[in-house]
């Protein structure tokens, strides 16, 4: 078996240890999975030694305590997981601090999805410090409470990332046009590998579009759609954003 999905279960210490040490490629824990603090420790110990797991998804599991999350995140000091999906778990600044500390030492993670509305600017600034040293290919920070302070911290962290190809920042309406224009600085770095950025349902205006176009990006905005058919060519400067229906 290469992939296992578990939904809405309480998993004890023995179960957590078994899951974390099984020779799976993908483990998906979804919608109400509960791991107590004792189980989290066993899960972390198993993950730290797991050499086969590539994808770990834990989503919509807000009953997991901060202490349990902190235990789980210690595994990422040595864990070989390449894709980590942590959406809508009620993570806060304290748990993000633990995640950030672990990621500072992680050398294998290539994709991170972190959609959670309880993380404040302080948490995003903390997380940004770890993103400076991680060569991610894909980062999804959509559907958060990010504003200009957070987006500027993330921009500074990703400015010298020569591996990032896809950045998803959709549904962060608190970011102003000035914040989005700042983000285009990533593309002005000649070493940037960024090919696609998703910024749908945000405060995007003509100035933002021109800023990204000037930085030579294939920009995708939906439902306000402007999508150039050829990647890595500038958007036409005459394009205006269609009004949402």
C-alpha cells in the first residue's frame, strides 16, 4: 500500500506509531482526526525515522492541541517528507514558531501548504525566517489573514529563492495593492524561477498588473482573469482588469 487516507478518527499512541513507521508514500489525515499529546510524541518519533513518506497531509483537524502540534513538528528536524499540507487546523503563532524552528534544519521539503486564519502577522514574520533557507518549489499561503506586513516579510524571505516555481496567495484581501506590488520584487531577481502566481480574490488593480507584467510573469487571476498564453512573456500593457460579474 502506497497511500492511506484516514478521516474523522481518534488515533492513540499505538496507532500513531504504526502510521508514522509504515512504508507509505502518502499519508492523509483529514476532517476531524484527533491525535492526543501522547500519540503526537509517538507519531513524531516514527516520522523522524521514516525514509519512505513523501506526502503528509493533516487538514481540518482543529482538536489537536498546541502541545501535540509542537511534538509533531519536532519530526521535521530530520523528516524526509517532501510535501507538507497543513490547512485549517487552527494553527496559531506558537505552533508556527515550532514549525519554523524545525524547518530551519529541514533539507528535503519542496512543497508547503499552510492555510489558517489564526496565524497573525507575528507568526508569518517568524515563519518567513525559516523560508529564507528552504528551497521550496511550491508554496500555498492562500485563505489567510495576511496583510502588507506579512506579505512584505514573505517577499523578503523568498527574494533569493532560486527554486520556487509556484506561489499561491489567493483570498488574502487584507493585502493592499502596495503589498502586491512589493511581491513583484521576487520576479525582478534574475535568479528567480517563479513561473506562476495565483492571486485571485484579492485587492488587485491596474498598477499591480503593470508591476507584475513589467517583471515578466505569467500571471493568473481568477475570477478576474488575465492569463497570458505563453509563460514567461510580459502581459500586454493595455490589459485592464475585467469587472467581476
